[in-house]
């Protein structure tokens, strides 16, 4: 149980009884150039997604030595490999001989990383260890032809990486107090049930939808809206990272129940939002949804990697049915509801209907996200302070 669960459920119940929610100090206007200007988009992707640590995978995707995951992230051919020392390393998935892709996209396990073009081979650390026809190729300094590395670190069951060679970061500094909050999710000990990639609207349109409950009763009336209280949010911020707490429909049952009988996690839903691309949602019982949002080639598209986790591998018919139900619910809620509306917003950006979007006081997490973007665009990388928790409740 999250150590703050009782405090969170008290805060949520207070809002429930008063029909209130955590709020920002004021409304916020943002120019639509933040959504549709391609030059600005390119600069933001370079600064935010290419030079800050981003969540690229879950640790359980690379369960043992020799496990690898190959993917293309915003045009960067990324290869993650768990070494014999069980440390995960990130490298560019490009052979140092003639630039061929080393591993096809997806996950697997291999004794060596071997180029399919001329059979140059690399070990788990990316060092060049073999060359087909080496005697006839000619002498080279093998230690100068290892794979190009990217800095990555594991923390709280998540693999964080920079997509720019030469960049270095301290994951504890980057996450601050949010790292301890993520640890409470115990992501290393979940079972990965299913993964899928979903096409979605532009980066900011997509992320806006993950950061408020204002839309739940209308957009999600057939899915998560059945279980959550609309327009009720308890917010805690950790620099650019955020924890959102929504109230479940059962919250009102606690009004006349002695507090020593409360089971707080049965009445609230937590969303952990790691800047800039991660959302972790515990929705129903022993199930969890991890979403990684990766911007597309233009400001109009994204790919969301959606991962369904379950506390333990479902074995019985009832367990399998419960997990399938959860998976179907989350797919419908995101693809058919959130992204359907998001795509309509995206198409409307090209019209002359609006010059600005306005975020309400009841959308503080959305406001915080956009403020963080502005702050990172305005600062040097070494200016960022260790994020500390700031509780909402205004």
C-alpha cells in the first residue's frame, strides 16, 4: 500500500463531500503555436526528448543476461541489452562497419550481437569482439569500433535513457522525491501480460488527456468513467513529475465508516506521470497500465507503447478473464475514446476557430506540464534542481 494512502483518501473524500477539486491559482492560456508550429516542435523535441532522460522501457522487458530490446524512438535506432553483470546498457542499433541495423525491432535473447550484413559481432557491452574475414579485411583498432553508447540507468523498475550520445545524467537527481514514490509501485515484480503500440494525435494533445479527470464522465462513460468521480483531482508535484489521485465512485462509502476500517486503495486511483512521456495507472485490482508516449515525425502524431501488467501471471480461467477484461477496457478507453477525441482536436488545430487554448483552475496537472516544458526550454541542462514533493489541496 502506498504510504500516503490514508492522507490521499482523506483529501479525496474532502473534495467528494464538498464537490471540489485541487486547483491551480488561475486559469492559463497557451498559444496554439505550442501545438502546431513545426519549427517550435522540432526545437522542443530536441531539447525535451533528445536531451532529457526519458522512460524507454520497463526493467522486466529485459529479464536476464543476454536479453535485448530494439526499437526506434523518435528516429533514433535504440538497442537495450542486459549484460552478464545484469546491468542494462543502451546503444545505437547501428553496426560500426557499414551502418546496417543490427537487431530487428522487438525483444529477444542472444549470445552475441551480430550484424546481418558482414557478421561483425559485438558483446553485451557493445565491444567489437569478432569480424568475419578479419585476416583479409586489414588491421583496425577494435576498441575504436565498439557500438555507440547512450547513457541509461535503471530506477524503480524503469529504464531511463538519453537519446543523444555523450549526454550523461543522474537518475536520482532527475527524479528527486518522485523516485521514492515510483519505488512504491514495485514494478520489478509485476508480470508483463501484453504490449501494443497505438497511433495517436500529437504529443501535447495526447499528454493533455492523461493529466486530468475533467473529461471522464463524458468521454469515458462506458469505461473508466463508470468507476471514477469526474472533475475530482488530488495533485502532488515533484518538479516536472506528478502524482494524480482520482476518486473512485465508491469514495462516498467512507463517509459513515470508521477510519480504522478504511481500505483506502479501494477508493482512489493513482496516476504517476513521469515527465515528459510516462504515465502509470493502477486502475482495477491487481492490474496496472503503463503508457509511454513517443512523439512522431511531425507535431500531429505520436506512438504510445501501452503495457498491461498484472500482479502475477494469470493461470485460472477467472484470472485470465479478469486480465483480458482489463486489457480490453484500457484499449477502448485510450484508443477508442481518448485518442478519438484527441484526433478531432488535432484536426481542429488547423482551423481558425482558436488562437489559444485555455486550461481551467481545475486542470492543474495540465498547467504544470506545459509550465515544465517552458522552463526546460528556457534553461541550461545543469540548472535543474532536484525535484521535491509539493502537495496540492488548494
